[in-house]
């Protein structure tokens, strides 16, 4: 699987999961997920053999927000 697709899938699933769990505050969840993606990338600066990439952060943050947005739409349109 391509590197960017792998990152997108992982963070989209994470965003979707958090979006379902906290469906009343989608923008807040997206903000927390973007911060989380940034922290994950920055933490890699301190791990030998790992590297932080701006492109990975952008893909991760975008995917998390897409996942959270899809969860929010799903939660609002699916009857309980």
C-alpha cells in the first residue's frame, strides 16, 4: 500500500471513530485530531531512524478531519 494511502486510511478511521464517539462537537474533534497528527509527527524527531514530514502531517490531518466529518454526517442522518 502506498505510504500516503496508508496514512490516510489510518487517520480517517481514527477520525471516524472519534467523530462517532463525540458527534455533537465535530469541529472541536477535528481540532484535537489535527493537533494529535502534529504531535505524532513532531514526536518522530526524537526517535532514531524516524523522520517528521510536513506532507505526512497534511495527509494525516486532512484524513482525520474527513473521517470526523463523515462520522458527523452519518450520526445525523442515521436514525437511532
